[in-house]
């Protein structure tokens, strides 16, 4: 049963969207969660950010801000499936949506991203100046294995150019950037690639380029050197195809912020990520100014930890009571969304003036929990101890004396290695809890009354996923049953786990 205070807590949490700062001051990271490869634009009074979502769904989530510091998830351009993988339960881990760029042109928003196994996609909005909005289906603009990190530039004469990088794991080639010309609508190639920058000797693994034009110069802002120890480059030229001169404009230097790069320039701001390992790639904000037509980022090329007057960080309590018929944007599926994964129940007891709201997760066939497509997951905060608690009940499907399959449900910590906290399969309400340290060591607890907790199993050290941070959330799976003959159908029954609420505190 829910009380109104939980609703107020959830509304507050949704508005703050896991990030809190007091304008005009802020402390980095401004988003201490895994928002890898962020790109940002400003349209009117609003800033919009998107990021790499890889195989997670909804994909290409979009965040909005009025001051460039506090962010809220407001939309997703890929709400149900990763393009090219709709025939599968899930896009392979680490594949899918890599390093997007977002732009506004001719009254529409455009998002470009590279799928390393397919090519470069574009998703275009209806004509609008604000998000959320309607998005057209994804278009494969340029097919090619290993083409990644695209960014468009519409020049003053209306011509459209696209810069992109190469994934060595697929193309057998990297550390260079290419530019091609697109048709003016940005949806198809007019002229093929021309290499414009070779970083092999001094700037290996240059990637993630962002295209700009200012004061008659074409600029390509791109990282190099890798996500653990790299730096940020700026290339400039009077010609779109170069030659480009270059400078390193942001490096770790004497700071503790490793590899500050793969970011976005907008106004006097530069956004970049920092790879912190298990928790993923978190977002920092740096001041930016111009000197002799070169950008100067941070403190003369080193990242700053804070700007302006700041407050002590507040404690957080993020409660999701599943009050509505849509999921909170904090959740993402581990695979393509399917209707049969879940049911959002909103039931009202008018006599008691109470509502009984919950999400029901149906067990879905999976070879193992590691590769299950119906894991319902959320990001974890970086460098912060936290506790995740849920009230759940698991009702397995009655199978008679000779069960054909096994079912399991509960809480999960998910990455390249995962650990589950199964709840008893007795149809009764239980409290399940995972305590996570600032170094992401996890301990697991069960309780039937919310007071006396019993630790279950040994502690587990969480690990990152494939290009993404570790996540925490919910699972409900059953073993795969193959038909014994071509004339028999596979098993088609399912148990379920009801989740009354899920809470994160730190």
C-alpha cells in the first residue's frame, strides 16, 4: 500500500534526476552516474544532452536543463528497440548505440550515432524547438563496419558534412578521422569519405569528433589517447577537408580527473566524461573561453573540480512506487522492450482511500541471468555508498509433480559478472536489500518484516559492464525449455514477481 508522502518523494527525485547543484556554482561531477560520451546543445533557453546507451533500452535518452548544471531525463529517441536488432530479444552487450551527437537544424532535432557492426544512423524529430517530441524511425545514413562517432555540420551555404571515426575492433583501422558530404537533409551520402586527420603518431585512438564552425574556422573537437589516460584535442582549418592544425586543450595534468575528454562545447561550457571504472563514465562541466581562435578549457587546460559557491552535498532518497502506467526514466531494460516482460498495476481501494500500485515482472526464458534480456536496471552513483531496498513477492507458476523448468526472481547487481539475490518463491511479501560501498562491494540481505535482516551469501565486488558501468535492479527469469519434438511447442507458462516499491538511499 502506498501513502502520499512516497509520491512526493518520487516527484522530487524525478525532478532532480540524480543530480543536484546550486546555480551558478557547481561541483564536479555534475552527473555522478554513467552517462558515457555526452553531447550537448542549447536551443532557446533549454540545454539538451544525449549519451551512449549501447544495448540498453530505452536508448538515446535525452536530458534537459535550463542552466546547464541540473539535468532531468525528458525523452528517449529509441523507446523500444535498438535499430538493426529488432528481430532479437537483445542487442549484443557493448554494441548498438555508440557516441551520439545531437544537433538542431531547419526546425528539427537530429541525433546521429554509430553502430560499430552496421554503420551510421540518424534519427530526426518532427519540426519543433523543444523536447520531448515525436521522433521519426532511424535511418541508416552510411553503411559500414567500424564506422563510429558521427557528427554533422550544416555550413552557411546549406551543404551538410559528416565527420566520423573508426573502431579498430571492427574496421581493422583506427586513430584517424574522416569527413564525407551528405545530402542537405542529412539522411544520405552525397560524396564518400576523405581522411582529414591522422593521429597514429602523436594522438592515437582519436575518436568521438564533434564538428563546429566559428569565425571562419572549421573545428573538430575530439579525444585521443584512450578513456583511461587520454586527452582532448582541438583541430582547426579554414577548409572543411583540411589540412587541420591541432592542439591538446584539456589534460589531467596535476588533477585527479583522469582522461577528461569526449565532450561537447556549447556557449561557454565544455562537457566531458571521466571513466571511474565500475560505476562507469560520469559527467563533468568545465568553463571554456576563446583565445586567438583556440578554445581554453578548464584552468588553462586542466579540469576544475568546482566553480562558484557550492553547498555541502545533500543526502538522497529516491523512491519508485510504480504509481503510473509508464516506467520512470531511471529504469532501462537489458534488451529490447517487450510487452510480455511486465505489467504496471494501478489499483484503487475507494473504501480505504488507498491505492495498491506495483510492477509485475513475468519470468522470461533465458539461458542464464547474465544474458537475460528482461533485466530492469538502473545506474549506480559513483564514489558513493548507497543502499537499494525493495518490497517484493515471487509467485512461481504451478507446474505439478514434474516441473519442466526452473524460475527465479529478485534483485541483481549486473555487469560483466553478476550476482543475484533470489527471494523465496512462496507468494509472500519480502524485503530485499543490497548495500553497496563507495568501492562497489555489495552485501545482500532478506527480511520478512522490514526489521530483522539476514545477510545472504558472501560479499560481491561489482564490475562494470561492456563499455558501461555496473547496474542494480530487478530480475525474473526461467530456464529455457526446448520442445522434445518438432510437433510440440516450447513451454508457454510463467510465474511472476510483484514489486511494491524500490528505493535507493545515499
